[in-house]
C-alpha cells in the first residue's frame, strides 16, 4: 500500500482483512477504512450489517443498487443502509475513505 495517495501515518494503520486493499482505524461504534481499488476491480453483490458511507478521494466509484448504476467522483459522498444489497465497479484507479457504523 506504499504507493497509495494516503499519508504515511494512514498507510501504517492495521491492514483490513477483506477482499480489497485498505487500512483500518477503529473507533467506538465505527470502523474507518482507507481503501484503494485498482482499475478494473469489481465487487459482487453483497450486504453489510453496518450503515456505510464514504467519500471518494481519487478516481470514481460506480455503485450498483436496485439494478441501477450511480457514479461518485472526487469529493462526493455515498451512503448505504444496513442490509442494503449493492455491488461496485471501478473503471479507474480509485481511493476512498469509508465509514462502517454499527447499527444503533
């Protein structure tokens, strides 16, 4: 992850144990992920028990939910409800900061 656009202190955080390259920061009731996706990455349909939101810091996220594609660019935020099925695609190298909030 040393070539990613995040500062060295973020790159030094604990690696995320999941299907994409990220570092994680845990807080009470929330997990924060600093994630990067190579161009051509696809994430199959899935759900999370958490409420997820994120902001794109580089590239573009193509989020697929309810059969429709939504595009999010640099500085744009997205949000997913707990249990909401979604998939994702990254046509260009993309980085984002994701917040996974535990249900209240």
